[in-house]
């Protein structure tokens, strides 16, 4: 308890809060730009942190993390161009709300959910960091493989109406992710001798192409972004409406406490497991919320629960990744890897001992993550409201600038022109997929999960001596297999029940007619 | 006169149907070719390298074939179902705008290494606004140059990220 209080004392001064705020605002600005991930924003601040006391540098990165995790929701909602992979889940319900002229309300929901998710996860992390670190260390390649299979099974819940097309989309994503060098043998597969593909099929250019470039090409046919009358919606950017937007967002968020609590927990757990990535948490939360929801508003058409689920888990996962990073020295995400670098620069070796050797700094980071989440509410209000005005600009003036941003985002990922060309190719794929109703999100998820599945599967197989029974010899593994089985059975039963209800409804309507 | 109008409408409708069938077949065809290529490319490799790619490729090929058969049915029977999505309706109603947007983007990305990022960005924005129907030469010039200058300030100076470069500016 003493060390927590010491951590709070480190945080409770103007200098610490200033650097936290600098990080938050920087993260917000960079996070709004498609293709600029949280890691890029954090890495840009590392040179600034040299010379600063350790806790100030770490607080700045924590601020960047929180800011950019939320900021990715803004272009996702306004333009259907996710700032990061995870915010594609936010876009599924956020953008339809924006098209209904409720962009500020949707951003308000995202803001409140991000804040609450980060704070809930932060409280749990502060109270249980030791336990969470113990749990994280028990996850080896075998358990990671089963977790990713569970993630795939859960994500089946967010497929579109056409199941065949959704299956093609996810299989295409998984197959495309195999275009790389095998992680164990180094043998390249279908890379055509292109060095940029040896490491991976990069998913940032894929997101930029499938969402950003394809979206801008489609919007070229329209006179306006929103489908509501622009004159009516132009009056929304006033103080009175900003306030009502905040009140609406808070009121809506408190109507779904279970959604936020459950999503925060899912995000925290996904963040604690190193290597899974925060983006998967968004989709798992979204999928589970969709299955549990009794709302009459269909998901994918502006259901607020979808936004709340995605954004709460997003920021909760960010807090979760701090646990393996600080307590085990295993970065839970690319941004956490930046924080790890800062620890090493300051001569600190992260690991189980760091809780005793640098406890106050560690807890100031965890508490800082909570404070940064709370600050999202006022900072998000100030910065996102002007951005919402973007949807008032006719697409013929805006498309060019956004396409230029897409080029910058694709290039900035690895300083490679090849990534820009790749984004363009994915743009072609994206436009055809959108026109014929193929869901794009499963393809992105396949690209993200494919390498994780393969790496962990091959490692587990090698550790187990090519013995299939190895996958069933761990208690945690068997619990995960049971969860996977339950997910599959539940998905099948709920699909059969909803089809039966649909048929009954149709027959009842036909009888009445 | 009326006969010519009817002929024009007929050929336009035929063009739309051909476009729609092409769109219908594009993704399954691409997936089929890619699946077969991945399977063939990894067939001579050791089990560690080829296991998962082939596990992904086989169901991809099967499902793609099913979808191709369905779209081939549309070609044979010449029965095309109504547009499934709003995007499909938009693209069929305004094909020229989409083709221009795509073509200009391809040209833009191609000329960056020669003309330079900032020059090509300004030219691209101007040209895109023009083909999408924006009015006012000075307005288009101001927006394209102003936006490019803004990009330079934000990305080149403030955030200082590397940008694509070419022989010119």
C-alpha cells in the first residue's frame, strides 16, 4: 500500500500532469491519422524523454497510449477509416451513427467508454498487478495458440449477413498472412522475391487500402458525407449541442454498465496476455456484446453498445499491456515495447524484481494510465468537436487530402514505397469487396491473427516434440479448449435459434397477410 | 430517334450487367488463384513451412469455387439480381467519377518518385477536385496548395516523419 501512495505522490504534481497531458494531446493528434499507430506516436516522443526523470518520460508515453487509443475512433466514426486495427470495430456502429448526423454523439460515446474502460482496468491493475503478472507468465505458445483459436471462434459472431462471403474474407486474410518467411525455418512463401514481404504481410497498408483508399474512391460518387440534410446538421456544432452530446453520451453509457464492465475485463485480460495485441480485444468485446444484446437496434446500424464495447476494451487493453511490460519485461504491444526501451535507457531491467526496486515509478505509471483515461473526457471534447466538422466539407474537396494522408500513413509505417503500392492494391480489393458485400473486417483480422497462430503453433509443436497430446497436457490449455468448445456450441445453437425465430416471424407475418 | 434512345439504354444496361458480373466474379476468382498459387508454392517445402499455408489455402479454394459457380450461373442464365449494396448502386450510377478517382490516385502514386511528394500531392488534389465537379479555379488552387503546405508543416516540421521523396519537391 505504501508503494502505491508513493506512486500517487510522484504523479500528484504539476510537472507529471503536464507531461501526461502533452503525451495525451500528441497521441490524440497522431492517433487521428490513419496508419499512424500508437507505437509511432510513442516512438516520436522517445528522443524528447531522454534527459527527463524516468517517471516523466513514462507518463508521457502512457499519455500517448491513452490519447491515441481513443483518437483512432474519431476517423473511424467520421469517415469509416479506422485509425488502428481495433477501431474497425468502433467504425461498424460509429460510422452509421455519423451518417445519421449523430457524429458528435458517437464520438461522445467512444470518449466515455474509453475513459471508463481505462479507469476500470487501471484500478484492477493497481490492486492485482502481482497476480496478473503471475497469470501472464503461465501463458506459453500452446496457451497462446488456443487463445487465438478462441478469438477466431468468437469473431465468427461479427460476420456479415452472408456467411459464405465472410468465410472467404477471413480465409483470404489468413492465407495472405502466410505470404512471408516461415517464422521458424525462414523459408519464404509466395513473396516473389520482394524483401518487404519477408517479415510479414503488413496489415497497416492493408487497413489503409481496404478502408481509407477504397472509402475515398466510393465517396467520390457522393455530394456529401452525411446522409442527413447538411443545413439541418450544420447547427449541431454549438455549445448547447456539445453539452447535450456529453450528457447523452454519459446517460447512454450508464444505461449499459454490464457492457462497459465486461468489455473492460476482456480488454484487460487480452492486454495482459503478451503477444495477442490490443486490437483483438475490441473485436472479441464487440462480438460477445452483439451475442448478448437484447437491443432492437441491429448491430452494424448504429447500436451504441457496439461503440461502448469496442472502445471500453481498447483502453482497458492498453492498461493491461503495462503489466507484462513492467512486471515481466515482455512487451504486451508495440507501444509497450517503446516503454520497455525507455526503461532500459534509464538503466532499469524490467522483471518481477522491478516492483520492489522501482515500485513508486511503476505504480505512478499505472495510476497515470487511469488519470490519462479520465482526461480523455475533457481533452476529447475540445479536440474532437472541431474534427467532427470535417463531415460538413463536401467530399470533392476533402477526398484528395485524405488520400494524401493515406499515402503518408502507408509510407510512414516502414519508410517504404512498396507499402504505398500495397495499400493501393488493397484499395482495389477493398472497393470490389464493398461493392459486392464482402465484409472487410474478417480479412483484416485474418491478417492480424494469422502470424500469431502460426508462430505459436509451430513453437508449441516444437516444444512438444511433434506430439499432438502436448496440446492437452496443460491445465490452462484444457480450460481454454473447454472455452473454445463452449463458444462453438453456443454459436451454433444461437444461430439455429435465431433462424428458427426468423422463420417463425416470417410465417406469422405470412399468416396475417 | 426513339429507336436510337432505346438502343442506347439497352447497351447501357448491358454494360451495367457486364460490370456487375465482373464485380461478382472478381473476389472469388482472385481468392481461387491465390489459394492455388499458395498451395503450389508451398508443396515442395517441409511440413513446418507448408502446414498452415496449405490448411488455409484448401478451404479458400473450395469456398471460392462455390462462389464462382454461383456467379457463372448468372452469366449463363443472363439473370443478374438487383444491386445488393448502396455502394454498388453508387458506382453503377457514377462510374466515371470512380474511374477518374482511381486513375488519378494511381497516377499520383506513380509520379511521386519523379515529381516529388509535395508537387504531386498539390497536382493530384487539384485534378481530383476538378474531375469531381468542384468549381472555381482559384478556390481549387488555394485548397490544393494550402492543404499541401499544411501537410508539410504538420508532417515535415512538427511531427517530423519521413515522407516519400522524389527528384523534385
